[in-house]
């Protein structure tokens, strides 16, 4: 009885049973169970308009024993108990062919020069349902190219009037910057009052456009999409941790695209986050190999020489616990922060590890997409808090530790870069070791510099502002003489006399779940593509909720 009470209602698509939730549309239930129904205008995050008519299906039984009188749009019709639907019969095929031919009436043959080529729904459906000829023998409508915003461009000739872009600015961003103008043959999309868009999410309009009408300026004519390889990752531009795919070719990253995660960013990504791909390709300021200070100048050395020099110097100094200090930024992964903390505890019996924890603002808005933007531009503040790494808004705790004149200083990343006074004081330390990716003010004063890797070049996990732990994966090959920071710290511990057996970041993460209370119950294998929430959440006193500016 209980099973019967809680079982979901069922309808049939092409003879196969499909479960649905009451009020769910046919297309939603079909796509969820893997059934392909072609569509242009439907998007699960926006209202239903049924303008493209491409999702036509034949309802042979409405659930009451009677068929629908004509083909129905799957995006606008609710599923019903006992309903029977055909998506592959001749009647449906003919309907889709007629619709597709109508949509191609004014569409230019731009495929050879169009950026959407290779991921274009119209191209795919024209191949599947197109006749290869047209009844139209007069000139096509010409609307021209328009510069509609800072991030995207509009080629109106390619538009099929699906209205996704117009609904996006009306329903998702709430900015109402885009609209549909005129009627019939002259119907077109454009911005109001001839003003360019200024919202911070324009790139999403290129993502949801099913054709090449709206394209990203940043990606125009850079690479054909079928050449791009894709890896799952997260955006590290802020503490939201939006899920993305890193798209690359020949070890060069060309763009970031949002990846659906209903618990984090849904289908969206801000334009600022999209531009973080540029740093992944940065080579001029990268640290290419280990460096050691010889006669006052940094010179290239081998990894063994670097570890040997550090071990020898530490042995000579024999620093007391209060004479050892570690600084880290919150761009470091959970594994790197854990290992640095572990190195200080196990070898030097100290917990003198600090990170910058400035106050930050979280946007509050009636429109979900605006809450993706925060003023905390680091990806792992919550991870540092979960590991109980010290820090405060005014760096008072750190300044007190610096005043005790530490002999040995470890610096991970680029923490407290604006605190020149702290850097000047730490110059006097007998040994400064910097682990980082780019040359900065810390590498200039360091005695030994150990080159790390960017998050697109290594595995790792980050904890976002909602304390969801998410994993990144290797997308591109790192520079030959660099190593991931978790490996550097593991090898450094071995050189200093405390051997760890970690052979991967996954092993480090699983060790962390055993030793750190906040991460207990998690496992690297179970993070999957959507992540897992910390079992014990940590309060962030530095967060302030503010009203979003639309």
C-alpha cells in the first residue's frame, strides 16, 4: 500500500513507460529519461512559449482513450496518467520537416564562417529533418550585424525567433534589456533604445542561443568547437564555485562554459568568471622551475637541490615552534592547506599558519543569478575556515606573530600581497620558502622558490561559500619543471624527516576526512561531478548580506 501511495504516475513514449511528476511537461519528463525530442525555444530554466514548434509529438491517447486531434508541442502539454505518445512516426517526421523548412526560409548559409557551427541545433536538425531544397525562390530577409553588449555580438540574419534571449533578460537577470520587435516577416530581436547591454551575465545568452545569432566576442573565430576537448571543473574566480567545463585544444584553453549544477549555479555563469581562462594561459609571469638564492640572486636549481638546501638550512637553524610561520592564500585547494598545516604540526609542533580573511559581501536578490556574484574573489575561504586556519579582517593576529621575528617562513600562493609592512619584516627571516605559480612580491624576497601548478593543471578540491566541496580535474598539461603543491609539500615533509605516503590528491583528501572533523564522512570518490556538503558547517563571521544592484 505504501509503495502504491508514493509511486509516481506513468505515461508512455514510443511504448516505453516514463515516470513524471504531476504538472510536469512531456518534454521535461522525456529528456530526463533520455528520450530525444528536438527543440529550440524550450529551456528548463525559463517559461514555456512554444514558439519554435519543433517539439511536435503525436498524442495517440490523452489518457482517456481519445487521441489528440492534431500534433501537439511537447514543451507546453502536461503529461497525464495513461497518456500515450509517439515521437518517431511518419506524421511527426513530416511535421518536424515542415517546421524546420519554415525556420530555414530566411536563414543564411553561414555555417562555414559561423562560430556556432559544430554545436548548432539548427545545423543538427537540418541534417536530420531537412529536405536539402527549399520552396523559397526570392531574396532572404537581411537585418545586419549589431553590437549589443560588452561581451556578445548579435547577427540577426541567423535568428530563428525562439525568444530565449528575450526571456533571459526578463526572467533570469531581471534587467529587461532585450526585446522582440516588429511582426511577421520583419520580426527581429534587439536591445531597447539602441543601448548596449550592461548586465554581468551576457555570455549566458550565447550559451542558450540554439543558433549562431548571439556569439561571445571573446571566442569569435578562435577555434572550431569540434576541436575542443572538455574537462569538468569549477570556476575559481570567486567563492561561489560555479561548475564549468574547461574547453581547450593543443594545451591552450579557449573558454569556460557553465555546467549544470542545481545546488550551485544552475545553468549560469557570470562574464567575469568566463574571463578567468586568460590566467590559465599566462606564461610570462609563471615560475618555470625551482629557484634558489645564490649570492643574492635567484638562479635555477633542481628539485633535489632545492629540498636539500631547505633541509640543511632548517637543520642548522633548529627553529623553536614559535619561530616557524606559514602564510597561505585561499586560492589553495583543501589538500594543499591541510598538508601545509600538517607539515607545521608534525615537524615543527606549531599551528602558526595564517591566511587573509577580509570581510566580504554576498548579494541578495529576487533573481537567483545575481546571488552568484560575491565580493570574495577566492575559491576556498570556506575550506580554510573548516581547517581552522587563523586569520581576521585586520590581520591583527598575523602582525602579532610577525613581531616575534620568525626564523623560518613558508608562503603558499600570494597571501597578504598588499601588506608591504609584513613583507618587509619577514625579509629578515633566515629562510623564506615560497610555493607559487606566478612571480610576485613573495618570490622576490624568498630564498627558495618552488613552482606550483594552476588548478586547471592538477586535481584538487575546493569548498565554496555554501560549504559544498567540489573537485577539479586535470585539463591541460603543466609546465615540465612544475609540480602540484600537494606533491611539493609531501616531498618537502620527506626531506625534513617526516615521510608521507600520499601518491595522489585523492589520498590526501581521504586522509583529511579522517583527521579533520568538518570533512568527516566525505570521500573523494563520492564527490562526483556535483560535490558534497560538509558534514559539520563552519560559521563565517566576515560575511555581510547586501541587496544586489541590477
